[in-house]
C-alpha cells in the first residue's frame, strides 16, 4: 500500500490472496469523496513468468460494468432517447420471450426483474443470445421477483446501440473518459491482452475447488457486451466509486434507490439500477461484484462515511468481504479507533445428496455432460431421494423438477425460468442436455 496510508492492512491483503483465494495477483484501492487515499498491489500478474502485479496492470471487472450501463441508459433517458418504462420491443422490435405476462420494459431488465433466464453465454456477441430468448419463458410477472440476468443486460446494450446508432463499447469508452478512467478499456480484445493480468481458474472445473489442487490459466475470451466488458486498474476504479459516494446527481440517486429485494444473494438487501444497496457491516452500503473467466472483482462504498474500495483479482476469492473491510479500516483510521479484524466467513458447500441408482424413468439422464463453453463447461445429473439433481461446474446441487412438456425446471423455486432438457437419447442414454439454451454432451468421465 502507499506509505501515506499506514492503516491499510497489507498483511491482510497478502494473506487473503495466498490463503483464501484461487488468484495469483491482487490490486486494491481506497478513496474518499475527494481522492485516492491508498492503493496497493500484491502477487503475480503472470505466475509462470513471475511477473508482478503493478499499478498499471489491468483486470476484467465483469458485472460491475452493469452500473455503467445504467448510467448510459439514464443519460439516454434524460436526452429523450429512451423511456425506461417502455417495452424493450419499442427499441428492439425483434425482441421476444414467451410470456403470459405484461411486456418487459427496460427498467425490468435494469433491475433483473424481467423473469427471464440468467443467460448461458453461448455466443461472443449479444445479438444471438438476446434473439434466442424467444425459445425461453418469462416465468414471473415483470417487476415482481429478482433473478439475475446477464442476457437482460446484453439486451440493454443493444438498445443503447439502436438509439445512438453506435457500438456500445464506444459509448462506454466515452463514459470512462469522462470519469477520468484513462487507463481502462471499454472492451476486452486481443490488443489488450499484454496489459491484462493472466486469468486463473481452479485446476478442476467439475468439483468443489480445493486450494491444494492449485490453479491453471483460464480460457481467454474477447468481450464487448453490456453485462460486463470493462478492464480497469484499481486506482482507475476509484473514479467510479467517487461518482457513487458523491451522490450529487439525480442519476446516481436513482441508481441507488432500492427497486427489488434480492432474495438470491443478499437477503434483506435490494437491487437498484445496476447496483446492490443495503446494510453491510451494519452500515448503509452500495456494492457490486463481477466475475469473468479467470477474473473476479468487487467494489463497496460506505455511503454515509463517503469511503469506497475496489478489489480486483485474477481469480476467485472473498473479494467483497475484503472490499468492505478496507472501507472499514479507512473509516477506523479516520475516526482514530483501532482497525477491525478481518475474518471472512469460510463458505463450505452443503454436502450433496448421496447419489443413488436412478428410477427407471430417469436412468437415461444420469451422467456427466460437457461442452466447450467456458462459462458453463459441464454439469452432473444424479438421482437421490427419488429426486433428480444437477450440479453445474461442481456447484451445489439443485433439484430438477419435471414439467409437463418433458423439460425440467432447475431449482425447487416455482418461479425459476431456468430449464434443462434432454433431447437426444441413443441406446438408452441421453446424449445431449440443453441448459437454458446451452447444449452439453454426455462425456466418458464420471
């Protein structure tokens, strides 16, 4: 960390990186409403080469970009180009989702309340994935339930392109420049690769990760879609934080107004427009996390104290917990009280239901399925307790609920729009499984 900010727990950052993460490098920065108060870099940007993270190293920030997409939409609204409460079809006439409910509006997409799928990320471009929503169903009335959707934000980027008649990443680039984020990039391309830290993933993608197994370089992808395509430095990200904690524009205040409770990820908290809002550490915060293939990030802002922190890494870790801690440490330093201890919770997965011999009606479905989509590389299907379960990329199993059309709903919640279908069966074994538009194929490994 910078020498001027002795309060910041360097050892906490190093220990979290080394003992609690699947990353090799970390970059952090803390700001108040006026300026950066500290920043620091730790570990390696490229483990094989031994290259250290520097202040100029870029990391992909993933879904933190969603708040920036909302700023662009609010500015377009204020310029008379869009109405956030108009149907998406007013701007994308070809947009279609099967639904028995009222039309989906821009605001529904901005608040993740459209009732649509999360999105399988099967295409590097937004257009096909948004077009393919016509093969899915909106399962809840818009505006009534929070279900995170990257596909919805991809659609919002296409709306911005339609009304401005310019590529989304150009509009985003102008926003970054206006904030003074001159080291950042509005799209991840091959030309950017030499400036980016190498992304890392846990060695095995089909089981709960164990630190002793180590990490491997992640699949490289280019990206310019509105659900998450910015690459930035931690110090650059403080410009975005100052916009949020300043709360000196109507647009920012609108973004931070709770729109819907987030029952999925942060019980008791809410989602506004591209930002989470609620109490963290017993104080009012706004925050967002971001995950890409090999990159993970978090920002957190104490709105009353006017302090924000950005944590960027090239792998999975407790980065939101660390960001909230860095905010609390700066607040303690400013108030002249001891810095709090950092004890991020150990999140152990619940033990999966024991696999059993499947009933005859499901015997063809049980197995391991794979594809080359790095976002959804594999899934396991197994039977237990007269129920069918699916575990995606080694994650916690979710129940598969049979539906009248032969598909399965993913999850016990009746509101879930996610579907798993088995549409090719040869010699008594399902060969292909389609997870909400992403096809996966039976593989030989258990």
